[in-house]
């Protein structure tokens, strides 16, 4: 008597209990299209876009968790772009 082997799929689930706190890399630039400089911060596996208000306090505009480790970020200017 032979039985057919049915394999069940395996699902991987990644969950960080606490968000990373140390800043590994940072780039200053104009990312949202406004005439204001912003700071793009890489925290291990988290990208955050920060903007300062008139009092100098930094606020998070957007935060995105990445499945992996951010090794480098580099600013660049598109061809034909102006300062």
C-alpha cells in the first residue's frame, strides 16, 4: 500500500518587536517636491523622512520598514535638474 505525500506550504513571518533607534545613515535633500530641505534617515531596516518645523523640532513625514538591511544611501541629481 502506497500513500501519496502531500506537502504543505511553509510561510515565513518577519516581525520586529521594537523599531530600530540608532541612525546608521542620513542624507539631506529635497524629497517631497517642496522648497524645503528634508532628512532621509536609515535606521538598520527602517527608512524615515524627517522635516524640521519653524522651532527646529524634527517630525516624521513618512516611515517605511524594509525587509533587509540598508547598507548605503547616496544623494544624486537627475539630468537636467537645477539646484
